[in-house]
C-alpha cells in the first residue's frame, strides 16, 4: 500500500465507538493542566520582563531629555554671558547708555516736554 492509500483509508474509516464518553474521559487531565499552567507562567514572566524594559527605556529617555535641556541651558547661559559682557561696555551700572542717555527714546519722541504738541 502506498502512503496515499493509507491516508485515504484512515480518513474514510468510520469513527470507532470506543465505549462510554464521560466528561472525565474527554478532559485533558493532569498533563493538559500542567501544560496550560506552564504557558501561563511563561506569559507572566514575559509581561514582567516587558514592563521592566519599557520602564528602562522611559527612564533613559527622561535622562537624555534632562541632559539635553541642561546642555541647552548651559549654551544659552554662555551666550548670554557673552552678550552681557558686550552690554556692560556700552551701558553704565544702571543700564543707561554711556553717552549720557541721549538715546532715541530720550529726546526726540513725540509728547516729550520739548515737544508738547505731540508732533
């Protein structure tokens, strides 16, 4: 007999009525319980591991963001210190221009006491 004939004979064979079919004879029994229990434990361990990895990635992202913000603040502070040094050379201690306060807002603005008409 060829394998095809054997497969055909097995598939076309009438189901055997091996006796009483009770709920206890149909259940998977102890081996099925152990297999499902082990699958549940594996799934639980995978969930715990995934949770740990996600927390680690989030913590790393927070640290990198904080580090980037600190670097940006340090760069702004450094550029601000350079600008502040440039300002100090053209202003006095009160922040007024060193040329005696004759800036554009000091005199030629409309409505000043020199020009009461506001023109």
